[in-house]
C-alpha cells in the first residue's frame, strides 16, 4: 500500500514536471501577460475603474484556467497512451487506478499553483487601480479570494470530466471537445432548469421537460461556482450555499474519478 502511494506521488511529480515543459503551458503564461493591460483598459471607464478591473482580472483568470483544464486535462492521459509511456509505467508496482489518480492529482495541483500566481497578480492589479482611481464602493478582498478559489474548484471538476473522457477515447478529440461541450452545457443548466420549472416552461412538452431535468442532474452545474457578482459589488457571500457547493464538488469529482478508474482498469492497451 505504501509503495503504491509513493508511486502515485511520483506520477504526480512527473505530471507537474511535464506540464512545466509543455508548450501549451508556455502559451498560456504568455496570455497571462494581459494582466499588464487591465489598468489601461479599465481606465477607459471613468466611473467604475476598480469594478471593471475586478471584472477583467477575474475573467482573465477564468479563461486561463479553462485553457489549462481543457488542454492539459484532456491530453495528459492520451499523450501517455499514444507514446506508450503507460506500458512501462504500469509495469511498476502501481495499479491503473493509482496511475490515473496520480495524473489527475498532478494536473489539479498545477491548476491550484497557477491559481495562486494569477490570484496574486489580480490582487496587485486591482489594488493599483483602486489607488489610482479610488472607488466609492469598498473592495471586499475576501470575496475576490473566494471567487478565485471557487473558480479553481470549478476547473478541477472540469479536469475530472476530461479525465473520464480520456479513459474511453483513442484520440484527443473526444477529451478536448467533449470537455468544452460539457463546460458550455454546465454553465447554463441552472438557467434551463429554472425556466423549465417556471410557469413559462409549462408550454413545453413533458418529454422536453423530463430530458432537461435529467440533464440538469447529470451534467455538472458549473454555474454554482461563479461568484464574480459577489466580488465585483462586494455583496455578502452565501455561506450555506458555498458549503453546499464544496460538498457538490467533492461528491461529483469523486463519482467522475471512480467511473474513470473503473473504465481505465478495463481498457485494453495496444
């Protein structure tokens, strides 16, 4: 058991090192240089410079984490299988399940590290904007931190989705485009569910309503992790709602990884 755990930690370390050398990572880090432009762009809004700086900073963080989750989460396992690295790795005293969890854990840990770096950059940008262009509305830094943290959880959950797709795919198309499609659908499931169950939704056929309700429970609800409105306007955070979202993240990620591990254990390696 201890040997398996050490091997899984080794897989996580190898994953982290591989990500730092990946060209995708280099391109995304170049994209992060856009933080330098945020104060300039925000200054075009003469009345809400600080609010716009917060909006742009959080949106840029979300965009970069999305790229990382899709391209790293969707191609990490596929690259190993394509290059036949898995044959040598799985020859070690390491189960397929631990190998898969090691790959996921390394990618998720990297996303957290990037989140911390980008979060610090966002705080600096917003602080600079608030000093140059003071705002009437005070900045609630805790709300910004919570927004960034829950963004990271959202994209770690998306990595679990990509991992699940990777276990059944023989190419990178399904993990990458399937993950993107799931993300887009998961961002509107709450609104669709509320519309279907509203008086206006009574005009829809029962079949459509049942399908929409079923998809609501199957597709991850990424909208629950979006706290931008609380960070931008300094609104009080819904503590109970945040705790439920954390529980949702833990349960849903666990289910996705369990399904991925079960499928990967039965996959034939050629």
